[in-house]
C-alpha cells in the first residue's frame, strides 16, 4: 500500500503486514503512521488524501468555533484508537480553497475519503466513541 508522509509528503510503499511496526518515511525518516491527527493545508491536502491508500478522515474546523474546540480532543482520542484510518484536520480559515472544493458549509464537518474520493460526511461535534462507531459503520 502507499502512504504519504505527513511531514515531507513523499509517497512511501508499505507492506500492509508491516503497518504495525512503526514505519518510517524513506525520505525524511519521520513516522508514517504516528497516532494523532495530521494538519493539512492547501499545499498538502490533495497529495496526502489522494496518495494515501488507507482511508483518511478529515475534520474541517476553525479556531473560533466552540464545537470544533470541544471536539478536538475527541477527534484525537478516536485517531489513537483507529490506526487503520489516517486522521487529518483542515483549518477552514487558513485553507479556504480546500474547504470550498469540499463544499464545507458547517463546522465541524467530518469527511471520510478513500482513494481520494469522499465516501461519507457528517456535521456536528461527536464524542470519540460515537466517531469511531460511525467510521466503522461506513468502512
């Protein structure tokens, strides 16, 4: 499978059976599958989402949004529970083109991508167990 490094955006080939062995980027040496969400912006979004063969769950959020702030630790907790899914965050104020292309009208909005294509969407803050349950039901 291919996994894009969240630090240098290099595509790395990773045998599926070695996912749990703390794989490192062949270019920069950073952890490829570190637990926790990855911050994406207009320069990194497409390469990361389209180049990663694992499902990618993106949290569209903004710093001024109270529900977004409430959900942030829940999103992080869910990311730590689901290593088979890449979790990412897009600040809608800092990356308006990404948000417009994804047709984000409310925040927080979660969009699940597979192979670069949207497969599910849900708006509103969620607890980590609800978030994990929703992602599992979709996958």
